[in-house]
């Protein structure tokens, strides 16, 4: 069995173990999904939501396996995150990007931290506001260096605001998130990092068809600082399924534009998640 599958299964088993500090006080689906960078959010955008279903005085968390398959690339991600008292979140993920035209793999580690600054997702008129960071380290720099990347690691900082309106539109729950990110990454770090930082806007919105199903869209603005190849903004349309608090699944159609000089990178995104 591959090492990444073994470690992912081990993380899932840890989340299944009973413990007095773990709980599930938050409403169904308010634990969010896991972004491809390992933090709680949608598929491509981190949200202000804290991982898991623990509230004040409780711990929560999630473990997930994600695959993104587009025309010339396949990205596999395994992630683990922990939420502390619905205030702090810590996460770690390993990304493996298969570059099919070159028959090679680029790997990256992403370590994240997030703190809820103010507000509440549901029970406050103000949106939940969180400050987050992601430390990224690219493990395979041959291709990024050839394309002009100057560093193998970098730190993204972001401020996210999330809000869930119960009985919003036609009696259905509505969700919205806006994230402002400061980054020097090329293609989120998979093509290395540069010397210039830019502010980028990201957003998510969704409507709950019922308590278990949500339909939504996401948009992620991207910097374009590699002279050798263009970098386009990302978007997706997703369906999220929350049959219970222990499991969630997200299926999306993604449009990633041009990657490493290869245009028209569109395809499917699937994430499976176990929560606590």
C-alpha cells in the first residue's frame, strides 16, 4: 500500500477514537469542507470557518483525501486539520502533482494556522472573521526553477470573512465567504515562489438545497508573475454532501485556465472527508 494512503488512513482512525475533549456541538455542515491546501474551506478557497464540529471548550478536526484531474495534470492531496475551541485551527497537507506531458511529479508541503478574530458563522450579525497563514515548501524545484521561480518556499497570509444565513432565500440556508490573500506563490507554490507579493481576492457562495446538500461556486484570483508562462484565475462549480457530521464529500467542475504554458486545464475535483 502506498505511504500516502497508509498515513491518510492512520489520520482517519485517530479521528475515530473517542476522547472527552472531542465534541460535535456545531450545526451540520458548519464544519466546512477541506480546501486542496489543507485548511477548512471550499475546494480552492479557505474560509473563516474553524475545522471540525467542536465549539467553546471542545476540540474538533478533519482528515481528507482529495484528487483534482484536469487535461494534463493530476493533483492528489492528503490533509489533516485540528480545531481548538472553535478559535484556532492547525493543518498540514502533502500535495503530489503529476505533470503528465513531462512524466514527472512535483510535491509540496503546506502547513497552516488560523485564528478566529471576531463574529460567528451563524449566531452573530457580524460575519465570522479569521486570520490565516500557510507556509508552503516545494520539494521538487527543477521545473519551477527552469520557469523562473526564485525560491522553494513562501508564506501566504489571508483574511477571510464567512457568514451562513439560516432560512435566507426562499427558506433555504445561504453561505458566502470573501478572502483577501497576500502571496508570492506561482500556481499556489507548485511552480515555486517569487520575490514580489500581491493581494488577491477569493470568494465562495452556496445555497443549501436541504440540510445535507449544498450547491455553490468559487473564484480565486491568481498572480501572474512568471515571465515564462501565464497564470490564470481559477473557478469552480461544486456540490457538497453532508450526510452526517462524521463524513462529507465535495464534487466540483474546475476551470484552472493555463498552467505551465498548457492552456484549457479544466476537469473534476473530488474530496472525501472524515470529521470530528
